[in-house]
């Protein structure tokens, strides 16, 4: 939290708005993963990409380097967290699948 306050005091208003926008994307991405809403995840990632393209095309070259570097690091960190969430979700789904598979085998054996 202290780090974020320090960053916010250094950032321009424009930079702070950009960071807030991308923080909201991170929250939407993590929520979609948590809920297993893969279509929402895909849509959010596409929206984030489109927003990135717009922002970087509108930034002046003097602002672009600092903001670009900061955003890339922020997105990489958040995507790393998202990737871990996806791996966890994948393991949960695999366990559910194996449980269902075992249940079907048991049901078949019982019906035979």
C-alpha cells in the first residue's frame, strides 16, 4: 500500500487514470477466472488489448517510455497471478472430471 501511495504521488493525473483503468481490468480478469467464466475472460483480455493500443497511440513520446515500462511490469505481474489462478482452476476441474469419471464407472459396474 505504501508503494502505491508513493507511485501515485509521482504520477500525473493522466497516468493515475491509466493505472486505475488497468487495475479494473486485472480485477475483471481474476473474477472471470475465479468464476470459471472463460468467455468473459476472453472478452476482458480483448478489451484490455484494445485499450492498450488506444492509450499508447495517444501518448506523447516523452510520456510513453515511462508509462509503457510501468504498465508492462504491472501487467506481467498481474498476468502471472492470473496464470496461477488458472492453473489452480484447472486442477480443480481435473479433480471434478476424475470424480465424475469414477462415478460413471461405478454406475456402469452397478448396472451390469
